[in-house]
C-alpha cells in the first residue's frame, strides 16, 4: 500500500497508529535541531517531525519546497496544537523517508496567499493549481457537475454528445474556424453552442437530452467570459415554459443543497425584460440590494441645459453616501460613459445644503421633488431609454460595491421573461434575432404584422446579477420558421446554404420543444465566491485569448499550411 491516509484526515483519534503518507513538501523548518515538515496533498496538510537522532535526519535536511516524498511514522499528539488545521492536534514522528522527486525553487508561492501576478500564475498554471484555494475551485466544480447530472438523470434526461467539428452558421459571435485538409478551401466551425444538434435530437425522438458541452466563441474577453467555455445544455420535447422552469428550479434546489448545504425558496421570482431595464437598468439585475432606478423626466426643461431636449432623465439614489467623494464621482462618470451615457449629473444633500453638478440650475420646487434626505446622493443620466438604463445600471452596481450594500452568502435567483424577439438596426435597416433565429414568437401574428413589437418565448435565469442561463421554446412549424428567416432578410440561397439540412429535417414531423443552456463556469464562479472566471477553469486563456503556459495560439510549420492549402502573409504571421 502506497499510503494509508491523506494529509487532511488524521486526528487525535489516530494517535498511536503507524501511517504512510505521500505528497508535496509545503514547508520545512529547522528549529534547534528538530525538523518540521508540512506535507501537503489535495486533502490538506500534516506536520511531520524529525528528531536529530533519526536515521533519516540527514535526508530530511535536504528537503525543499515542492519535493515529492513518501513518509512513514507514528501519529503522536502535538505539544502545541494548531487550530487553523484540521490535523492541527497531531503530528507524525518520522520512521521512514523516501524522496520521490526533487524540485527547483518555484516561481510563485504555493499557498492560498500568493504575491504572484496573474500572468505568472497562468504561465505556471500546474504550480498555481497546487494551491489549496485553486484546488477547492475544481473540487466544487466537480460537486456541482455531479449534482447536475444526478438531478437531470432522475428527471429522465439522457446525456448525448454532439459534434465539435460542425458547420459555420454565423449568428452572434464570431466562429472559430478549422480548415479541412481532406476538403481544401472548406472549413469546419467549432460550436458556439449545440443549438441545431439538440433540436435535431428532438426531431430524432430523443425527448429529454442534456450534455456538459464545450462551446467556443471568438469574442472580446472580460472577467466572466472565456473563448472556450462549458455549457450545461438541456432540451426536451412536448413541454412549455412552465416545464422548463420546473426542471431548472428542481436542479438548482438540489444543487444549492448538495454543494452549499442551503435551502432556497421556489418558485423563483419572475420579471419582465422591460421591468428589469426600467427598475434595475440591466437585463440581469442584482436583487440583493434595493436602490431602484426612477424617472426624473420633470427635470427636462430649458433651465437645465444638460437635460433640455432629451428623451428621458432617470436616476438612482443612495443613502449614507458621505464616502462618495468627488474623485469617486469622476470614476463613476467614466463608468457611465463606457455604458453609453451622454453625461452623469449628481445632487447631494448633507442635511443643511444641497450641492452637485446641476445644483445652480435647480429651483426650490425641483429640490423638493427630488425628496433627498440627509447624506443622500442622487445620480442622474439624460438620453435615450436604453442608454440611460444601461448607464444607471452600471453606476447602481458600482456604488453598491463601494458602499458595501451587497450582502455575502445571499443568493437571489430570478427568471427574466417577455424578451423582444428581434432587434432592429437603424443603419442597416434590417432585423436580427435577439436570441437566435429558432426562438418561437409569443404571437405569430406579431412576427408577421408588427415585428418590432414581437415578444419571444424566451427566458433567462439570473443569479446575483449574472446571467447563468438562457433558453427558449423553439419554432417547430415550417411556415413559422420560414417567416422568421424572411423577416431577418435571409434569401432562399442564404437559408439553404446556412440551414438547409435543418430545414429539411423540419419536414419530417417536428415535436414542440424547448430548452436552456446554463453557463457552468459562471455558476461555479458565483458559488465559490470569486469574480474571475479563470479561477474555476483548470487551464484558462488570459485576457488576450492566449494560453501563456503552452504559448498558444502559435505558428505552425509551412508543410502543415501547404497540406491545408493555406497561405499566410508575413504581416499576418507576426
């Protein structure tokens, strides 16, 4: 037997036992002749003590951080317990030592607290993943996936894998393209989602499908987005929105209980898309704090030049806001402008006097209508409804963080419903699908006669201000699908080229069906209380979509390019 216990297992009950342990040397201390070794594996740390008269003493003096060893010895009670460790009441008196592997001095501290920059951590990701905090992310991810699989299996869903090499059907983000050597000049696309395949599975009679699916999108990155990500993909036939809500609420009830030991309340709150924008300035509202956005359009008048002639003036108010300094307001202004605001105005009241960027333009009647109390601050944005809402939504969230208004360990689930079916581009004078072109309209008549106002049978699930999933009831009727394509301005040739095989499949008896895709990485990120999605992925890409550990993407040999009939210019190669 290589070992008898892991390094997070031994307690006072094991005193007197002879044990075999393995792992990495986390730390070595030589205190007046006594050598103390902290031995680490993914389960925890055990302290090993080596006395000067031990026959392995000289060997123990050679140990350095990250050496891999096997150690045997007797479990004894510690003289000075360490209450910070699960194994802190005991230590192991060494009787045998085998050094399995030596190690260079690591370029980062292999501990929960490390001073390494993220680029260093990603460059040496295999060392970064030895840190207990990083391993905990992956352990939690495993628990989450296990719970999801168990629930879906209990609900009668079966797991089916769909292809990674597929057809490019440009919608939304850019595809990652893969050239074909066998078919020169032709390309596969890596799937942005298994959308068409899961609908084909419904046509195939697989009535309840799910998959833990790898997906790929060539888009600009941020803290909660990666070019290569994982979806929990779910689809079922002969169902309605209510069925989907029921499946998912059961899944998350079990998940929160299994992973965090928490009971959550169902059914989840539902909110219309327009109400989310109106009150929270976001289609993924964080409902852990109040501070709703309100209308202040009574301020649109000639005496306030900043607001005069604008379509809307809306605002969000905060109490006990003395810590919001002028410097902070300047930073908030930049955030607002990045989110399409024309300007960010403010008014504050200290209990005696009003101040702010538009104070001199406000009458006593205006100030009375603002209804400010002592130490309140009100932020105002003029402009178009969507731009104003988005800007105030970003300001609302940032101020809440700075004022510490967001409680920890609180989880607020929400369904956002009644989404627009289409988006209209004023410059190109054409519609595009707000979700994807297979989303069913709530009313076919609206799609046909009033597409700008048509609503979708679509829904997003939101948790603590993050969209963690989205889906819809799909179009299963050939005529409705054709109407959708026509409304999007696709020619018969476009339809045949992009979706011909799918249109053909619809002709052979398609059941009503719908589904949802959950962002697994984002769910793990929220439940492990990190704000960086790279933490919960074993080998992530950096902000420039590069894996700096293995230096990809990278150039390839000319012979490979020749086989693929691809020519790369010098500028592009750089």
